[in-house]
C-alpha cells in the first residue's frame, strides 16, 4: 500500500480519489491533467481523468470534507480540448473568478471556489510550460494532507525528498 493511501485511510479520507494512476487508454486527444492549487498554502490536487467528481461524499473522486461542500458538488470534465466545470445543483454554488457558474470553460490562472476551498487553475501540464507558472519545490500533495484529521490531530506532513 502506498504512503498516500495509508495516510488517506488514517485520516478517514479513503476513496477512489485522484491518487489513482491515470489510465492512458481512452483519454481524449490532447488531454492535459488539471492541477488545482489551494489558496493559500499551495497544496495541489491533480485531476488525471477526463471526468472527475468533487464533493463531500466518500465516493467522490476528490473528497472535500467540509460541511459547506455538497456531497456531489461539481464535476470537472475535459472535452473538446479544454477543461470545464459543472455545478451539480450544490447548495453553496461553484464559482469561477468569483462568478457563480452552472457550466463554464476554465483556463490557466482562473480561480475556482468550492465551498470554503479556493483553488488556482494550473494547466501547465507535466512540463510546466504555461507562462508564469513556476515549478515550486516539485512536490505535488494530495488535498488530504492539508486538512486536519477527523480526530483533531494536525494534517499529515510530507518531507520533500
């Protein structure tokens, strides 16, 4: 069992999640993973499949376990060569650049708000070539590492290798 899965299970955040390796077969042409970088803090989650559900539900692809996030809050979809976000009739809405959206394309540098989570959109791809994007320390952490554990202990800290 890898470290992520063990840490996620210890934090009560196990699920199919974005930690699963992408399946290269069946990916749309020109697919680019979407990295959502939490603000503040810089913790990131990478969406590696062309259709991913975000929400509070334990079966969401990316679980955001706060009460202001709906169980099935929104869906990120890669289609026609670009990423889109669709709000799934969530109670608190999905916002792109502080505008409530039902369905819209998202672009590098946009801000997405889901409940109390604010993310920057990073579409630099694996090579980090998008303009104005730095590589940081090269460590991509799961969203679960930034959240307090259910028992109240501090978030899991990863050491850079």
